[in-house]
C-alpha cells in the first residue's frame, strides 16, 4: 500500500512510519522540513515539503495513495486560534478533491 502521512515529524508519527515500512508499505510524508524526520527513515520515504496551508503540497502528498494517516496535534507555543482544525479542514478538502 502507498500511505500518506501528515504530521510526520513527531515521535508518534515516526513510529507509524517505521511500522508501515517494516510491513512493506510505501510512505509519502508531508513535513515542514526534512531535518525533523528521523535520519534512517528519510532515505526510505518520499517527503513533500510544505506548509499545511499549501494546497498544492497537500495534493502532491495525496497522489496515488491508498490511505491517509494524520497524527497532527497541538505543539508547544502554537499560534492562538484554531490552526489544527483549520489544517484538517484543508487536508479533507484536498482528499475530497483527489477522491482518495
């Protein structure tokens, strides 16, 4: 299976990616920077760099995928307001556009 992972730089995300790879799946990960993704994993996955407000980057992460996994959550010093729900809304709109 080809899996799309959003929130690919946290500890939970890294474990999900490792488990997916160990089970023979391919992974396309969305990240704001490669540096935050664990070293050994970087060479085994496709990484799309972008913000979660960038529809074009999100659409690239969804190309040809069989499933979408998201473990987005709040982070320390997060911008006030509703950034996570707004980002999920953008991802869902892109999923609907791609008909994933």
